C-alpha cells in the first residue's frame, strides 16, 4: 500500500519505533509513514517476537494492536510492564474496537495513549507529538 506524498517535516527528532500488528498491510503502512517522518522502524507480526527483541534492544516508542492472534496487545503490555516498566510506558495502542466496554476499561486503566483504526497520517503525527514530550521527560529522569 503506497502512501501518497506524506509531509516529511514533522518537527520531531528521529526515534527508534516498534510496530506490532498481525495485519501485514498495517505494518507496511506504518513502516512507510514512520520512515517518511525520519524514524527507524522495526515491525513485528507477533507480540511474542516483539517481546523477545525489545528485551534485547529497547525502542523509544512502541505501537501495538490490541487484538492479535496469539498474545494480545493487552497481554504484551502487561508482560512488558513486568520486564521493563519504563519501556511499557512508551506504548501507544492501536485498536479497531474502541467502542467495546472491556477495551475502553483497559485503555482507561492502562493510562496509555491510543489510536482508533483506521487513522490518518495527521492523526498519527498528532498522537506522536503528544507522546514524544512524555518520552523525552522519561529519558531525562
């Protein structure tokens, strides 16, 4: 899926970003958008693989789908939180099911940012500009 002329100037420093989703099209689109912004992006089709890799090599920001085959985004978050709470605080959830009561409760209780699918390039950029200052504070602490 090709992205038509995304704006390249986002005012953000280059970050190392992980994207976890079991939908190949979304992984490709996210990698293309984030790369166009100047970020280094790793994509994972399973949360299990991401958990192993992120334990070895942390990322500045992590986008993960909530509903995936195998380990869900919620399970991934809870396991990462046990292993590395600082890195778990860098998660932004992606969901196509934000109207579900359980999903709403989890998103509220986690305190993490989230994007509702489908989302636009502008929505992704706005979310990142909100999350990145929090991440910068995390780095200074």
